[in-house]
């Protein structure tokens, strides 16, 4: 059986909703207090960071060469930045809880956490805007500089071209071009000829083709290996045995260089991953400390309830 309570709601096993006109709980969050606390936190943090920058600048003494090293300045700056951030969050949380007017410790703590979340998001947005603006400015400046360089290079090229056109006639250009074409044709059409009868360009061209096949295919057939040794011997003026030894040494050096490059790339990737993980852990620790300090500041700023005992006569 359902019964009507004094608050105007029906209580019973099947009662799931209050009747129309029943009292509603008042809103227990003050966004004005949260925003005010966030503004205070950001302002205090910025003020302390400016003070830290001034102190750091005073530590630089180029005349006496008594400036601390970069690692010391970096560590000190990081610690100052963290402490400034925590002080700002503590004061902001205190102000948010105090201005909310609540006398409940849980409500005050939640106001402090809301202030912490708001200031964190605003800081991330501002930092992203600053970084984006810096990148955009740098990109624009680089584009302008490259455009100026390209224009200057075009002017220089045009001037040189005009000068060359004045001093070089058509017959000379055609002669040089025809000579280069014939040289390339001789280098490309001398395959399988006697290495001793080939010129240097022909031997180098065929050596390049064989080395390219060695790189792409992984291994050359025995006749091709003999051909490569004969070409190297004729080009370097050494015996074929010495040429084979030189080819093997070159291949070993290339493989060692490739292995070193791969190992360096793996180490660089591992170092980058470790640095990213370390930065993420430190960022998490800073956010967690900020939340804890905000809770403590909010608890300190929550209004205390003064209980007054009623006197009976």
C-alpha cells in the first residue's frame, strides 16, 4: 500500500517518482566560484613564472663567467614551474570553495576539483594556441625567406644566363652536347667487351650496373662476379685476385655500415620512446599533485558550520 509522505512524495514498493509539486534539491555548484578560482590560479601561476624568469635571468653572468650550466638551470626552472603551478592551484581551489558559500566538505572538495580541471583545460588550450601561433609564424617567415631566396636565385640565374648567352654561340653548345651524348652512348653500349679495351667511362658504367644488381638481387652469379672483378682490375690497374679482395672488403664495409645505421636507428627510437614515457609519467605526476593540492586548498577554504545549541528553559 502506498502512503503519502510529508515531503509530498509517495513511498511504497512501486513508488518510483515524486508527484508534481514536490520540492527539488537546489543546485550545489557555483560555476562563478569555479571560474573565479581558475582565473586566480592561472594569474598566480603566471605571476610566479614571470618572477622565476627574472631570477633565472639574474643568474646569467656572462662577464664573470659564473653562469650555472644548462642542466642546473633546466632542473631549477622545472622545479620552480611545478611549485608555481601548485601554489596557484592551491590558492584557486581555496577561493573556489570559499566563494561557493558551501559548508559541506564534499561540496567544497568538488568545487576545488572543478577549478583544477577548468584551469588545466584552459592552460592546455592556451599552450596549444601559443605553440600553434609560433609554428605558424615560423612557417610564414620561412616561406617568405625561401621566396626571397628563390627570387634572388632566379635573378642571378637570369643574369648568368644572359651573360652566358652573350659569350657562347650556338655552334659551341651543339658541339659540347653532341660530345656528351656520344660519351654516354659509348658507356652504355660497351657491355661484355674486353675490360682492357674499354675506356674508363664504359668500365664505370658497367661496374655501376653490376653493383646495382648486387644490391637489389642480393647476390651475383659466378660469371657476373668474375666480370665485375675483371672490370675493377682493369679500372684500378690491379690483378683480378686483388680486385676480388677489394670487392669483398667493400661489401663487408657496406654491410657493417648498414648494421651500424640500423643499430643507431633502433637506439634512437628506443631513446625517443623512453623520453616520451618519462615525460608522460612526469606530466601525470604533476596533474596528480595539482589535484591533491586543489583538494587540500578547497578543504581549507570550505566554510565551517558553527553549531549553536538551543537553550531550553
